[in-house]
C-alpha cells in the first residue's frame, strides 16, 4: 500500500489506525462488534469495558488497549456508548458499507455459506455463487443467491463490484479457481480448501481449513487420551 | 494432564512429542499430512523436505524442525518415505483410529459439515447431527448422517463413543448447546458460533468464526481501499 494514499484516507475517515494492528487485533475487534450488536439489540445504552469483559468472557484491559489503537471511545464515569462504539467498529472494520462477496463452488459448503445469516447481518452481501456444473448454473440457493457460470466471473466481478471471493471447491480445483479469482481482480480471498495456496503479494488469502481444526482437537485428545478414559 | 499418564503413553506409542508443541505446529502437521496424502495418491514413494516445500509452497527448514519434535523420519540421501511419514503423522495427530464426531444443529451449516468429504477422508466419522426441531429429527443428511433429538445427546455420546462436538447453531443458542455438550462428557469442541464461550479447563474449544474471517479481509480492503480503486 502506498504511504501517501494511506495518509489521504486518514485525513478523511477515522478508519486508519494510529499504528499498524495485527490480525489478532482485528479478530478481537470483530468479536467486540458482535458483543455490541447483542447489547444494542437488548437496548443497552452504555457499558464499561469491565462489564463488557465480564458479560462476554473477555479481557477489559485488552479491550481498552485494542480500541486505543483507533482513538478515544470511552467516557469517564460512563464507559462506552453502545450504538456509537458499534458504529465506529463497523467503520474501522470496513463493514459500514455493504461488501459484495462471491462464493466459488455451489456444493453443500458453498450453499451453506451463501445462506449463512451472520454474513448478511454484518454487512456482507453474497452476490453470487459460481460453479462449472451445467445442471447447477441458473439455479439459486435456498436463500435466493444465483448460481452463475464460472466463465462469467470476470465480468460479474466488475459489474457487481465484488470485493471478496470465498473458495468452497474441492482441493483438486482450488489452485485453478484461485487463479481465476485473482485474474478477475479480486484482492481478498477466504479459502476453505485444504493445502497452501500461492498468491501475488497484493492479494490477501485467509484460510479456514476445517480438517486442520478437527485434527488439532484430535491431537489434543490423543495426547490426553489416558485421562479421557 | 497427569505427568505419569503422559509417560505411560510415551512408553507404548510414539505419539508423545519430545517437547510440548504449539497449536501452530499441529496445524502445520495437518497441512503436511494433506500434502503426503496427495503425493501418496499420485504414487510418489519418497520426497525430500526441499521438494515437499517447493511443491506445496512450504518452508523446508520448518518442515524438518516440526517433524524433529516427534522423532527421526528422514533418511539421508532419500528424504522421507511418503507412506511411512504419512502413517506417522496420522498417528501423531490421533487420526490413525476413526474419531467420532457429533454436529450440533442440523441447519444449512450443520448439514454441509456433516457431508464434508474431507472429514471422512481424514479419519473423522460424523456419527450424528443433533437438533431440537421436531420436523428435522428422524431425517438424515444427504450423505446419510442421522438427525437425532438433542435430548438423547448424553446417551448417544456414550453409546457411539463420540469424542468431538461441532457447534453449528445460531449464536443465541450456542452457550446452552455448549453446556449440554460438556455435560455429556465431551472434551473437544469445534465451534462455528460467533462470540466467546467459557468452558471448564479440561475441555478444549477451537472456534471458527466465519464472520470474523470475512471482517479481517474487509479490514484489509478498507485500509487499502485507495489502491484497489
């Protein structure tokens, strides 16, 4: 990212952190946002970092430290205004505008992700599913997301202003699909396919390998197996 | 985990690492296992750490270091025997036996996970889905996994020797479902529900928050937005 562009953004929005923040921090910001959504829905107006931490099993000092990266949000003697902090976090995380997402692969996983209510609630709009199987193309997910021919990817990405692609295809097709996604100009990819993928440096891939998650649990169980029995 | 039990296990298996290993290491072991599966399926007999690293975009020194935690697997001038290393990794990760898994919630996500082919390929067997909705109970997933009444959880876990529970219910029910899972004696939980969950110290929860993953991408896009345009 060019420095002068970052400065230009900072002048017009408060999205820009005071210092570079880690992915662990942004992950925690997402969790805070989820908590604030719950509080807002319950009609809670203000909350202290301490109460927030207690109610959601978080760390109060960590909350204050994470938020301090982005400015002064707390008010002495009051804590945080729930609606206001929620709106700030949405802006920081870039979900104050709707972000359009394409899902590659209209199998079980792709279809489930297309209709995952959490995405829409948080400002992500699943614009389309893409597949190669002729019998799927032209159909829709249960929630109404259209299944398009992967050969229309590039022009759909441009027309629909799709910013993120989710890869939900079998491992054997993942590399080819990723290449198509990058060629279509997408810079952010959520990957559900196992194995490492190589991308240009200006593209960000976040991988969720469901089998790796299960294996880390089975490793935990295997190491502790005499206790479990 | 009791020290004497760990020693007893080490005497009979080579599952026990020489030193405690981090979750990042076990995650990488899972990735190596996936690569070896591919090589084995392609009929490759031996491979050097260098060739393994190149083919799958990994780090050769890291591979050697990770494996060295568990013993001597490489042979000078040959590299690794693919089948042999694969079998060792399966043992280390505890997937040399079939591990039985329950999925809590037979919505889109639960049903997709139940039929996710990667799990079965890697030694995980989805024994049952659990739900509370009467019209779902008694049905099966497309792949044949039965949907059972959550009220039968405790006895099903015992009878079917279920070791891992996957939580795929809406956020509002997650805490109650987790409590039921822990009460049923399950020690390892893969959680797809957003928000932090509290468990006893002998229970391991691994959370996969799909919205958090997307938000870390949208944060990346928001910070770099002037470049993307």
